[in-house]
C-alpha cells in the first residue's frame, strides 16, 4: 500500500540490536496507523508486565497522513503500558521527529529492553546507534534539546525526557522542541526506566504516495481553506487560550481543584491578557494555525502556553497572574512533567492542606509553594512523594475520604473542564480509552449548544461519534484534529487526502469501523492487564456527584448518579459491550479481533 | 434593554465583546445582529437556555453568543 514507509524499527536497548520489519498490509488496512498500530503492537507484545520494567515497550507511531503536505500533519502518537494507570496509555505530540521518522523510512519505532547506562538513540535513515547519554542525564529538557541540536544539527527531530522522566515520576511526559509534550500517562517515566534520555531522528528520504500531484493540489487547497475561515485571525492571536473565557462563561472552568466552575480572577489569565503579553508563536510542523503562544514568564523566560496548562496551573490551584502561571508551566516543561496532572496534584495538596489533612500549609494561589512542589515532585522528595504517582495513589495513601476529590478517571488526572453541569462531558472523561482525558471526545461544546443538563441517549450517541472521529480517525491517520474542531475545516477532505496518499478510497463509515476496532482492542487490553477492570472504572470522581457548585450561573448543580449510570449503560449497549463494560465475543469477532476474542473469552 | 455578550472571534465580527440594545418590541436575534454574522458553529444562550437566530429577544434578556470550540 502506498503512502507508508512500510517498516517498524525495533531497538533492543538491552543488547543494542536493531532491526527493521515489514508492516503487513492487513495491519495497515485494519488499524490505519498511529494509535491503531500502537494498540495492536501493545496487545500482541506487552502482556502482564510491570510498566517500568525492561519488558515494557514504548512505541512511537505515525500514520499515513503524518508529515504529508496537508494541514497540521506533523503529529506522532507515543504509547506504552502506562505506569500511572496500569492500562493502555498514549498521547500525541507535534514534532519534527514525526516528520523525520517517516523520512528515515519508518512508520513506527519501538524501543524495548533497558540500557545499562544512560543513553540516547541516534537514527539516521537506516543507521541506528545507541549513544552514550551520560552528558545529558540530569539536564532539563531545554538544556538537553540545545545540547543535542549543537551536536547533531537543527535539522533533526528530537524527543526527550526531563529529570522527572529520569526519576520515573508517573506523570512525566516526552518532550520536544522546548514546550511540546506528549504521553500524559507517564510515558516519560517509561523512557526513564529504560535509561533512554532521548531520540534524535534524521531522515533524508521520501515516501512515495499514490498521487503526489493530487495531494499537493488538495493539500494546498486545505491550507487556503483554513486561512480563509472567519475565525482564523482570532485563532492565530489567542489559539486555545480563548477557551478560558468560554469556560468561565459556561461554568466549566476547573477552579480550586474542580470545586467550582468559575474563577473570580479569570480575566487576569485569559486569552486577552495573553494577546497583550505574547512575544512569539510556535507549534507543530506543517501547521498553518499553530497554537503555541509564547509569553515571558515572571522571571522573563519564554514559556509556551495553551488552555490546558493555564486552566490547570491557573484557576485550578488559585493562581491569579498569567506570568506566574507561565513560570510554573516553564518549570513543568523543563522537568518534563505533564501540566494537567501537575495542576491536579498541586490542587489536591492545597485542598488537603485546607482540610488540615496534611500538616503543611499550602494556600490556594501560593506561588512560592507551588514552585517548591514542582521541584519536590520532579525529585520525588518531601511532599512531592505523596503525589508523584498521581492523585489516585495519593488519595489511597492519605485516606480520610480524599478519594472523593482526587480528580482522576482510571488513575489519569482529569483535564481542564469542570463537569458538575455537563453530564455528557463527564461520560466522555469516564469512557476515554486512556483515563481522564478530553482529547477523544470534547462533547462539551455540543452539549452546551443543546440541552445541557439532560442525560439523553442522543448525547451518548454524539459522544461515540466524536470518539470515532477524534480518538479513532485523527489519532490513527495521525494528524491534528484542531483544524476541524477549531476553525471548522471540512471533514470531507480527509478521505480525499487518504486516497491521494494510499490509493485506497475509504469513507467515514470505514474510518468509524477502524476507530471501533481500535477502541475495542484498547478496552480488551485494559481488561487483560487489570483483571478487576470493569464498570466501576468508568465513573468520574464523587465530587461532581456529591458537592454542588456554589457559584455562578449553575449554582446548586451537580451530576445525578442514577441518570449518569443510565447513560453509561446506553454507552455499553451502543458499543456492543456487556454491562460491566467488557466487549462481547460478538463485538470482537465482528471487528475481526478474533485473537482478542479468543484470549478474553475463549 | 437586552444585554448581548460575544465570545471569541464573534466579538470581532460585531466589534465589541458586549452590546446593550433597547428594543421597542420583541425582535428576532437575527435582526439585531449584523447581516454578515456567521450562522454556523455558533452557540446561542438566552437567559441560560439554548436559543437560535430566530429567537425573539426583548428587554431584560441576557444573551451569550459563542463559537463552538475544542479546547485543545
């Protein structure tokens, strides 16, 4: 099939061997790429292992649209068995490494085993070397990026971890290009456990497409369509930061550890403040609507902001100043910590302090203590030790009812949307295939535009539709979803792009089926790896059911557990899962997942 | 007087983040907005309830008009 490099590069860090193997056509057809390839490889190869042992594998996976001359295609999915959740974990990242991996002749790179000493991988087309990483170990992600660029040139794609990944902090991430991050469920820690500090990828080749001329023509039209959108100029100025004002107006901002949905000081943190202080804009390769807004932080160093990190390190922990939030964000990026989980863990500690469950005094918005906590978490020291495995484990350690406001699903901290008054979005968090993530189905906007407080079957159907498009198609084709969702770029382009790339005409029904296959395999993976996994894992935290909002237009509103339960049952029915949330034999067989069916059910 | 609040790029379209209008009689929202106002991917809330461009607006109403977003 055209449009693929057609190879998986494997590097065994234990013995230094590398090999390239063919990707079967059936795997391309059934799983498309990106998340699909990663889920298939993890299912086949990573079974019942400790996520931080050498038996785990970390997968860097692209899709057929990655690196192509079409809108926002510079993406890669990083996946592994998660040390934070114990289940399937992945995240996408926009990076030149995605583009260069394909140019080097690979769709996927799998790192397995464990190096005896700190190392990094140098991939230059077919040449693969394991390099001494002792000079890099201990360096933050900005310093290490500079060092590797000096050594190997700027025309290389670099993925790396910070000291938090080296210290195997369970919500450390993989970073790139000083501010790009991916792999929220602790994939930085997986690299750290392998003594793998970085990947440096250089590629000089090209992948033949089915019809390059056509792709060039329709790719150009796509870029032009995006630029012509009425919302484009505003997007370029504020990017995702416009969401802060939007969420505050709609009472779905995370404030004070998701206790409230509005924040009194939100106007000091929003997109309009960003516009005034912005010094630069950057983002992923091949994108003409880059969303990385750079501001100077309170110590005058550049920091790349977007809504999620400002939402979680701002209102969620009571911070009132954007430059100070930017400094916390910069620290998180240097240490290689996920900003969403970091904001949640700091919020957890602030609430624990307020409730006098810990002796330390950490007030909401305490900037000095927040900085100290980031260092403690990155080093796994002091109070940082309590939360460095995430809020689920922290609440198990602390007890005293703290699990009710430990804001996670399946062990992954919830991203920046308060769902007291958004049952559909709460279900989206509940059923996301990696835990409390918004990226698969941001149904909240649709929900607010319809009957916000309803618990309808229609809402569940819409959620699944979004999961199929966002978590299925975009993650597998491995291009960014933001052109579609943020400036209404037409979905009709994507079958055309894939046809020009692969020569195969597919429609959205085909993409939905691939998405369903991937979702079911991931679901089966959770069940195989965690035998007690089931329905109970799909609920958001008690706080949203038990403590109504006390401020704003939705004052007094909380989720209704019984009606949420009904929506969850509908979700399982529509997915073809049993009422414990496990795919049935018929569903797995229908999707061609016979091996999973055999292993799960017999 | 009816209060209209515009979020995101829609504030640019009307040239203001908020607008107050005094109405003699109930008037459809469409008539209050500029002719060039986008009608797709827009959320309209009138006194916290979902509305449309055909909804009749009267003095005392609080209207929020916002784009459909994704949130990163």
